[in-house]
């Protein structure tokens, strides 16, 4: 069973945005409100079914304080950028 909370990261599994990374702004039953800070802003988040999302459970420790203080779209963009950088570094260390 998946546990969904606001202020989590998720990847889209279906639709025209497949593979996109989002911050979960709100969870309400079968749907989540998602934001990426560019196309989907905090004022008008994307609504997507939970079944079409993959939650990211392993968030780096340095991102946790940033996740708690999300107030602007710039904060969302910074979090997503830092997470992508973390993933790239992790993949490079495996090679």
C-alpha cells in the first residue's frame, strides 16, 4: 500500500507527461495535486490519479528542510533541480 503525503516527490507513469518529476502539493482520495514550478504552478497544480504516479520514498537528507518550506514556485524548481543532481551523482558513482 502506498502512503501519500503532501510535500513528497512523484514521477508520472502515464499520460503525455510520462516520466516527469513533480512535487505533491495535496492528496485527496484518488487524486493528487502536482506542481513542477514551470508549467504547473502552485496556484494551479495538475490533478492526477494516484494510480498514474510513482512516489519517491528515498529523498536525500539535504532536501528534507527544503521540502518543509515550500512557499513559491522557485522553491519547487530548486527542490526538483537538487533531486535531479542527486540522482545524476548517484548514477555516476555506480559506474
